C-alpha cells in the first residue's frame, strides 16, 4: 500500500502528561475504528462488522453494475499506465500519481492481463476456459464486486483504527505475551482481531501500512501477514454452510483457531520467515517504541503512548488525500493483479490436472491418517493455494462428513490464497517472493493438517 502513510518521529511518553485534548483525540476516532472493524454484529443468519455492513449496502445499491464498473476500472488502469509509461506527462513525473502508474514491466503486464480477462468475461468473448462462470466469472462477478466495495470503505476508514493511537495502546498492553509466544510486537494483535471479525484482506492491509510506517520490520511484517490474516467468521460460516457441516460450526471453528495458533507459533520460527532480516522499510526507518522506560504502570504507559500518537496524527485534509490515494492504489493497482492471478489460478485448477498430479503424495498420507475418500480429498488439500473457496467446492461432493470437516478446516488455516491474499502480498512492499508464499503455504498445510485430523477424529468421530 501507500508509502505516504507514515508516522511522525519516535514517540517517547516518559512523563508525558495525558491532556484532555489528547485523550479525546485518541478515544473518539479509536472507538469509532473499533466499532467499524472489530465489533461483530449479527445480521440474520450471518455475522458481520460495521464496515462490512457499509460495503454490503453499497454492493446492494450498485448491484449488477459492479462487474461493469470493475471492467471499466481495469481498463482505466491499463490506459493511464500506458499514458504515463509512454508519454511521460508532467503530472505523473513525481508524487502519488507517479507511484500509481509508473510501475515495473511485470505489473504493466498484470494490469493488461486483468483488463483483458475482465473484458473477455464481461462480453463473453474468447476461450471458454477464461470466460466460464467458475473461472473468469468467479473473479469478475463474485470477487471483484466484493473487493471494490469492501476496500473502498476499508481504505477510507482504516485510519480511525491505526492512526490515532489504538494500535499503540493495545500493542503496549499485550507486547509481552506476543513477544514470548509469537516473537512479534503486541500491536499485531489488532491485525489478527481485524481478520477474525472482518476479513483476512483487512489484516494484510493493516500489516502493509504498519510496515510502510516503520512499525513492523521485514521479518515481523512477513510473519504477521502470512500467519494472522485468517478468513473472517462470516466466511467460515459460508464455508460450513456450503459444505454441509454448519451444525458442526462450534467444533469446526475451535479446530481452526487451535490449528491456526499452533501454526502462528511455529511457522515464523522456520525458514523462509525466520531468515527475514530485522530491518525496517528504508524511507521511514524504525518508528516503534514498545518498551516501558519509565516507572509508570502498564495501563498508564499504554495510554501515554496512544495519546502521543494521536496528537501527531494527520489532519483531516491529509487523511482525505491519503485515503483517496489508497482507494486509487487498490482499484488501479491491486484489482488488476487479483483478477489476473486469480483467473490463471482458477483455470489451472479447473481445466488442468495440475493440482491432481501435485496431490498424489497426499493420498497415502490421508489414508494413513484414516481419512475416508482420501483420493477424492487429496486435490482439495492443495487447491486452496489458488483460491480459498475451491477446497469447499471440490469437497462438497464427498460423502464422509469427517473428510469434509477436515478439508473445510484446512482451507481456512492455509491462508495463502493467490486469488486474494497472495495477490495483495505480491502488490505490497512487504518482501515476500512467490516461492516463499508457496513454501509458507506448504508449511502451514504440513503443520495444521495433523492437528485438524486429530481434532476431527475426536470431535466428529
């Protein structure tokens, strides 16, 4: 995300007075951010968050026009990128517009592919493997509308959660257990909570912004983005309903949480994440101080850190400008990447035997674990790398309830989905390569699968 979202100087709160103005500036936006991102609401049969309800409202308002809007946005991305790359206009030689459209050749190709796939799918022209409802149709008609509406509000409203001291407040309170258990700063607890209640993509969005503001180093940002950005409770409910195990939701989500926490403890301590340097994003450097250097109690110190951060928060005009940039960055930079990578991944999963071939070694493993219908389940253990919903699609026809339970749990703990999280990470400035995402996906699969199988045999039988 934008490197323009950056912190002020290091904050030292030793002896800093808690002014009424500072407390109000911390509390009001932070409470609003918590209500928008972290407090779940029950709406009918689903659970959602305030920002999600706003996104759903916009999605309902625009309705069937959203695929056309997404196609137009993708075409504009290619057009503006071509103008900037070829004509070098004065308005894009520096600053935000330069960052948005003067991109590396790989991203130019991705933007062109995203626009091409969207045009072919929208107008139903070209090869059927691109335009099919379960490949290009999924990306353009199902995922793009969600991303457009969800990220529109996320980019605008996220500063309430991250720029007015709430991250510092929680980070200081829980820094000790998070350092001991996960080897990560306490503020990463916000990433995890935002993911659980809202969306894994929101967790990644928070992580990228915190990294670019100098609050996470390279190792921390890489570990948090790939281990804490789990799918939301709302999506978990969707998966269990689709796969026919919604009556097992409580043991299902308990299994996901246990396996996910174990993976979050182990995976960052293994390569490739353990080999990431503890260095910060160069343009800003280290901007974090979570050590209590005074004699204040923990709550008083945490409030001091939060208030100091709130008093240095950007003003309304700068926040509005940065929010506009972030929306443009997501629409013109991220959306084409998601459509391009996601469509290719779905084509490989649906029209080639690639994932079936890759999953052959999983068959004897699943049989050894006493998983019924192991041959049918094996492809579903790996296809999640392409898209998070594909395992549920493949497992929906499996008769064994235990097997469907295992596949559904595994699909939620693998985390690295190229159609969404993976594309977002590759677009961000967090230093993660494609082979590292593959390695992390396989590590998470190897660590969480035995835990899920043990709990499935215990809870489901």
